[in-house]
C-alpha cells in the first residue's frame, strides 16, 4: 500500500515524503450501526479537544502490526470501545485536502478509509462502552431530514428547501443555476419527484456545498455558520462518512440479507419490520411487508412464541440461511413511497 507520492506509510500510519513535503497518514474510520428500541444507532466516541463534538471510532493504519486495513480497524475499535465487530465492509476512501487537519498543523494530510460495521451488541455493552468514552446515539440526531417514519419532516419544507432555493438563486442564471435546481429536486424530492431514501450522501453534500451544515464553515468552505443547526455536527468529515454508510446500508438491505446482522437469533415479524423501518427511515404497511418477507423466503418459524410485549403471543422466526445458497440477490426489495 502506498500513499500520495508513492511513499508507503511507516509504523503508526504516517508516510513522509522527502524534502519536507507533506506527510500523509492513513486512518481508518468505522460507522458502527445497531438497532435498539426501534431506533437506529451509530457508535460515537468522545471528542478530545475538538469542541466536544462526536466522532466515529478512528485509528491509524499500522502496517508494522497489522497485515490488512480490516484487522487494524477491528483492533482499534476494540481498544477504543471494548466492542468486537461482526459484519464489516469497506465504504470509500476519503482524502480531500483539509478534511482532517487541526489548527496549527502545516504538514499533515489524513486519508481515511471508511467502513460500515453492524452489531447486535448494543444492549448488553452499553455500560462497558461508556467506560471507554463511547456511546450509541440515535443516528437521526445527525441526519434529522432522513427520518420519514411519521411522514415528510417539517424542517425540509420549512428550513431546508427555502435555504436551498436561495442558494440556487445566488448562482448566475444559466447552466449553473439549472444544475443546482435539478440537484435539489433529485435530492429532496421536490416538485414531481419522489423521495429516494438512498440519496443520503447526495443530500448531505448538497447541504454542505450550500453552507447549511456547520462543518462547511469549520472547514472554511463558507465564511459563516448557518443560522439554524441542521442536525448535530461531528468532528472533521465524520458526518459525511456516516452519511455514506447510511446510504450503503439502505441500498444493501434491498439485495442482501444484512438486516439480519442487526437482529437477535429469534425475533417476531413486528420486530423485523421495526428494524427495517428504522434503517430505511420509512413507514411500511404491515401486510405488504409480511407478504414481501414471505415471498422472499427469508425467514422460517422457530415453533416458539414470544410474550415479551405483554399482549397476544407472537410467533418467533429466524433467518433462513439456506437462502444464501439459493440465489445471489436475497434482500427486501422495498417499493416506492
């Protein structure tokens, strides 16, 4: 593995070029997702000297200790959070200039490889995580415009769309203004276009470019912070990495059975639907959802019943693992809104 300029990273993850050129450090970020109590959760770690903002678990790649990025990431996360990861996949490499530089630094450039990880361990690990300065938070506190489970969020039409319209009008008439208008319609489903829950990253980047999230001012992209806070900020570009992870997961559940990585071994269909709704940010019709699960043959009954809700006993199901060998695309192909 080489960094910019063809220089491999040294122990600790930094690779320095000759003649005092910029140092490039390879870092690894993890967007670790769980679901509990019907809420989608993201694991964040305490910010040290970074305006107390939340951040994703992070660690430098150390090739002297780890052969692969993934093993290095797993080790860093376990040390930071005492949490062992299950499912994990690489997202994207984030290397924009200035994305991770701290005040006073002049010769360091951080390139991060982002990962998506899923876990079922939130409930039993909460106290241990707190001891490590980490916690699971509802992910809609960072991306509040993404939660459509009770309908279109008011802040889209009351705050976001008017602000984006002003940004669109600030461009000179012509192709640039038309391009901005098209991006707004596609991202936020205005006019005759539907909302597409997978455009999470496009929406965040549009808000960033328009200067409507605080990170844009902190990075020097715009001069002033926005008048209204759109979601809780994260340090550096961690909210962008997080948005990338949400978009990937929302798309992935439609063609791979990764949703079951967030479920206990035995579950009710109601619990499964609640988890899918939490991740997708959409309300799903109960009978349509159950027909979808049945048609895709993703679950099988255990023969046991659950009385955990205190109401009528509900049948328990488990993931039918044979589906992995039966067809390459085995997910929940959710329809349009």
